[in-house]
C-alpha cells in the first residue's frame, strides 16, 4: 500500500510535503509493539516494503539505518564525522546534537549533503576525521581500491570507518563485460551496482590498503523491538596508529 501510494503521488509533492505526509501516515501505526530507535516513534507495526524491508512510518528509517544508529549512538559524540550519502532520518538525528562536527557528502546530488566529494579522490586533508560512515557506497564505485585508500588517508590514526554493502557467500563477484543498466540489474541486483561483495572479500581489500578490520554479525528474532534485520553484517575498518601517510 505504501509503495503504491508513492508511485501515485508525484515525487515533487512528496519531497516538499514529506514531514506532513509522514506525520499523517504514522497516525494509523500508533501503538506499543515496536519502536524506531532513531525518531523514538512507538508503533503497532513497521511498514513492510516490497523487498521485505521495514520502514518507520514516522521518520522513514530503514532497518539497516536503525542498526547503524544502534552502533553509532554511544560512539559518535565529540567526534568529527564524514557521512557519505546520508539518509534523511539519520542525518536529522545526528544534526540534533551540538557536540558532533558532522559533514555530509553526496557526489551525484541524490542526497541532501553539504559537500560533493569524489570518494576516489577526496578533497580533504590527511588525518582529518575520527569517524566515516560509508554505507552502501562501495558497490557503486568503479575503482573501489582507490576509494578505500582515500578513506584510510583522511581518517585520523585509530579513526574508524563503518562500512556496509550487500553481501553474498563465497568470493566477490565482478564482471567487466557487464556494461548496461539491464545487465547490471541481472548480474549485481541493481542497475547502478558494479559488483557484489562477500564480507571476506571486502575485508581482504580493506586490509590490503592498511586497515585493521572487524566483522560484526547480528542475529535477531523475527519481530524484534526496533525492526532490525534478522541476519545482518557490517564491517568496522580502523586506521592503524602506526600509519605513516
């Protein structure tokens, strides 16, 4: 129903009235069975999307964004943070705190951000950030190794980059013969994706540019309080204190 509504209503109307529309829609979901940990709205249910993701009717957060905030909320204060292609719900949440130096960037202009940095050639000095949020970015990047080198360069020693992409079992799947949107959709699951990582494969690439890495694996019950995914992985990539760049 929700996605049918989005297809019917012109995007410009949704964009300029999003807060009002979400407030209106959320009335039908008021309850005490679940809670969004970003906007703290309590509800009878999340909105289930066609891809089985769970959307907060109040702020629009997805399951992966709520998981990300659960990782960040006790470790982001007092830090300088760079966030690639930020979701509106999480951007609004982080900007509500005055003890975080929060810089946002989106190269193609799809997301509301303060900068338009090219992740393969980041116009920022060495050792600039305590924390980088790189969520569902690297699968879109042509030269992902160069992007990883740049992320490592601009992090302060012991700074951390939180990374997630779609993951598969086995090895990273790349195919240089895949050129069109239609082919990428078939091979990689989305028309603007250039590969499918495995968690192990991505970790190995991150290690190759100097990162120390940790894989976080989560298992949840079906109807968990915050609407997290049942199975979910993400990677913490940390810059070595001995980095000499």
